[in-house]
C-alpha cells in the first residue's frame, strides 16, 4: 500500500479528515488536481460563517437559543420528504450535526485556535412561519480570518504531518477512476496534469502529462460540488425551481466541477437528492474577477427594496436576507418574469453604508487579516461603506446611482437589453412603503422586519440602518443594483452513514470508501434537505470530514 488512506481533494473536508488520520499516526496521500496554491479549496474563499447554537457570543447579546429551537428550525427548513429512501441517512446526519453545533463544535474549533467576531449575524431569517424555513434567532458566527482562518489550522496540521513523513501531497493529480478489487475500494488511478503556476482560484490547464495509480486501505472522496459546472447545474435543476437561468454568475472556482460524483457512482456509490441545490439571487459580476464568470454575493441587511425585472415589488417572504430558495423559486416560476435572469435592489446611500456586506475572504480584508482595530473603525464607528463595498458601488457593472428616481430608472433600463421599467410604477411602490415609516408599527412585512431587526443589538450596531424614507434626499443618492443568479452549493450527493462510509444501492457500506463535505451533501447525501440555515456549509465539511478521518483511522494502519 502507498498509504493507509488516500484523500481525493485538498479542501476543508479533506484537510479535516487528514487531521484526524495523521493525529492517529496514519499515513495519508492527498490527491488534488490543482496546485499547492489552492490548498484549502473553496473554503479558503468563503466568508467563514459557522452555525453555533447557544454560543457565548449569542448569550452576551441576549439571544436565547437552544438545541430544541435549532432542531425545530432545521426540520422546518429541510422539509425531509424521502425518509424511507434518499433522506433516511440525511435526517440522521442533520440531527447529529445540530447536536454537534449545540455542543462540541465551538470548543473543538476554539481548541484549534479559532476565534469569532463578537457580533452574531442573522442570516436566512426565513419564510415568516414559526414551523417553516429559517433561523428564529441569529446564529451566523464569523470566524476571525474568514474562511481563510477556518482553513488555517488544518493546513498547519497537514504541513506538520508532511514534515513528519505522515502525509504526502500529490498536486496536479486528477483522479479518473476508483479502483475496486474484489468488491473493495483499494486505490485510485488518474492523470498527472502539466505543471501550472496560476494564482489561487485562477482556472488551470488540463494538459495531460502522464498517468498515476495509488493504493491504500481506505479512500476518502472530498472533491466538492458542482457550482463551477453550469452544465451540471442546468442538468439537475429541479422543476420546482422553474427554469434554469440563461445567464448565471459563478460563486466558486472552475475546479468545483462535480467530476468525482459520477466517478464514485461508477465504483458503486449511491447518489441521492441531486435535484437539491443552493444558489443565491443576489449575485454581482465581480469587477475584479479571479475565475471565469466570477460572481460575488451581497449579504444584505433587511432594508433594500426588491423589485423583479418588470419593476414589481417582490412579495413577502421574498425579502433581503430571508428566504433564498423561496425567492429563487418566485423569480424562476412566475411566467411574467421567468424569461428574465435578473432582479433589482433599490436603496439609499445610508442603507448601502450600514447594511451591505460582500461574501468572501477577499472582500473582507479586515476580518481576513484579523485586524480588529480596522474592523471596529470601519464597520461600527466609521462613516461610509466598507472599502470593498465602495469599490463595487464605484466600479461594479451592476450598480447605478442618481439623485432622482426618474434618473435612476433610466440608468437601470440602460443595463438591460430592453427598457422594462417605468419610473411611475416604482414610485408608486416606494412612496407607499415610505408612508409606513412614519410610525413604529406598520402593515408592511418588510418594515416590520426592519423594526424587529433593530431590536437585536447585533443588527442595530452594524447591519440595519435606522428606518428612513427611500425618497428622502438626505439619505441619498439613490442606488440600484442589478442582481444575478449566483451558483454555489450542491445539497445532495453520495449517500453515507454516520461514519461517512459510502453506501451502495442496497444500503450497505462499500468497503474501503468514504465521502465527506459537499460531495456527500455535507453528510448522508443531503443533511440540509431542501434548504440551508447558512453557516452550515463549512461546518458540514468539518463534521463529515472529521467523521470520515476518525473511522478510517480505526480501520487502517494494521
């Protein structure tokens, strides 16, 4: 054997598995089609949000959370409806993960050196039903260092193991086949790719330079999802979400290509819930792109007005930060607008300065650098939008601004193939909303949500602007943002048991094979069900990668 275990993919799930294996003295080979510059994979680029339940940060902000409330929220969001089949393990993974988030997860990560911002974000606020989708309370904990900081301790662990001779990196090695011998997965075969010194995230060459094969007692597949492969996204786009957009921006590097899913299936793995996926409706074309079609997601506060391509205000719960897939479904199934691939935010300078954040480690340099002074100065005490947001407002192709609504609408129409918007229609909606601001109570669901948000100290300090009229000149200028669909996550994948062992079509483990992270639907082939509560993607990589590494360590090395 070339190693005790082979890990296919050097992202967060693979590094978490490697950490567990090498901590127990096992020899590991990490096989990755990209160069060493991409160590940490997609997680390195993330905002670093983690889902905790009843954390010290929540308690300090007087947020009352519990396992019971979180599990109720998870079930209302997941809407598991295939419990006798594809969701049989997914639901068990979901409960185990919520227990992890309410218990061991935070102290385990703190023990590895991670620290978290004192404010807790309230992401994915839901569909306005107590038993429905969404977080009842803020649970989005951002790591100091963003996704880069989350990856960091596991990169250090892998590098220490490499120095000790326990781990070998095989970069620019693309797996094309899982080797099955006598019904047991015993290794991998593939192609050695030509060297490529492109910077992190930049699409690399696929020029073949040779072949390779490796053998081991266990193989762990941690190759990620399909978000960089629009053909696969469209192939599995579910009918319940209407038609796939003709134009999408891409929220992940090109190497997130989904290749290992079908390769694993050919070896005997069972793929489930492939029609479940997670794409954002607030995507921007990156004015300074790294990978092809590079998109950035706006993390919005609750105050921007949301309009469809025809200028109609989106109905509740299609509100900023509330119900991602509900909004996507509305935009893609309404026959009057399904032929258009965009929608609009209309807001003010005051809102963009207080409420706009951009997802990604590179879009949050103060947090990524763990620069607490800059964070405090720019985000909580400073005036004006954070520098990356200001750069998008100035340079982004999807932003326009004006002093009057008529001028703003004219600029909005200039960004589309045909003028679809009428200033009078937008004015009617905006003025009706503005009348609701005069009182501390309102019949408007979005205004109610703004008032609710302002009662939470974390949002009042840094994420929710003081209520004001959109057409108030003192709050201007007016800003409009053209929003695109942004590809991101697979919510289904390889079905696994609670030890991350890959299951076959008859429900039995495929000996020698494990899967973790997004390729396994973050555990069990889809622990999120139909919806995610945010902050659960990195955590799912960690939880499932840890499970795979621990069980593989028990089964190997002798």
